C-alpha cells in the first residue's frame, strides 16, 4: 500500500498570499497518477487536479499542480476567501487508491 | 443533471449488516469505474472499494476485505456496497464516487452527498 504524507498539517495564510501544499508518497507514483481535492465543512470533496498537473473542469488557473515520483505540490497563487478548506491528495496508480491525511488551510 | 445519490445508511449494531446503494444519472454509467470512499467523523478520506465499468474487476482496502462486497447493476445505473460484520470503526459517511475517463483513471471526478453509517449498540 502506498502511504501519502501531506505537509503541513495546518497552514495559516491571508487572502492574496501564495499557498504551497506538499504530498509525499512512500513509493513512486508512476505516470503521475496523483489527484488533489478540496473539501469544505459539511460538503463532499471536489476534484481540483488529476495527473498531478491537469486542472479539473471549472477550476481557476490560480491552482496549479506539479511533481513526479514521490514528491508532489499543489500551489494556490493568490488565495481567495473560498479557498480556505481542507486539501487531500490521492494516488491512483495502485489499489488501494489511498488518500493523504489532509492539509487544513486556514485564514490567518 | 449529472449526479450520484446514496441511500441505505443508518444505525446498525456491531456484527450487523447493511447494504448501501447509489443511483447515478446524467452519464453513461457502464462506461465508468465507480468507488466508495468513506470519512469517519472529524477524520480524513479513506478509499474503501472500487469496481470496473463492466463489473469484472473489484478492489478493496485491507480494512474491509472479506467483509464488504461491491457490485453494480448497469441496467439500473446503480452501485452497491454490501457491508457485513460491521465494526464501530466502520462508522463514517460513505460517499459514492465516479472515476475519471480511462482504464487507469481512478481519481474521483464526481461525488455523491454521502450517507451516514453508524455502528453502535
């Protein structure tokens, strides 16, 4: 089983700032089969990125993803109020298709 | 409208069984793999099980292997999760999840609202 470790656990930033979230895998995630999701309280998660760097439909271009192998990054260039939520990464190269434990992005 | 609607959650005693259903609409159901993902109260996401569009391939997390069975009825656009030998640690919101396009694309591009399963005496 591939274990995904997200850091930091909590990130405190202000609107307009840049956010950088990390996801590290216990073994290589080949073909960059890594996705990112956002979840707000009381809601289902929503897909942000897949294939490590492809934005899902309707996701604004302030969100970008990068990385390969075992190290992946989600960057939000300029935080908007609606971006404050919990973010999860998921690998889908090998079953079980595990999630990271999440990074909470909170308003400073 | 493209959507997934779960049903079947509720309160069950430890050792009991429950069957979750998910009805899909707005897309060609049989063309896509489907998964169940759960979230315990206040915790993160846990992928539980997945099934190929044809139903031929099924996959499980170690935590539920041998106790849960995923299946689908493509003629009725429905996904199921049969849960047996339930434990307190199975308490969670269970989300029905549609996979992306392509054989290897097990990321989730459509989520249901979830159904709560509570295992308690």
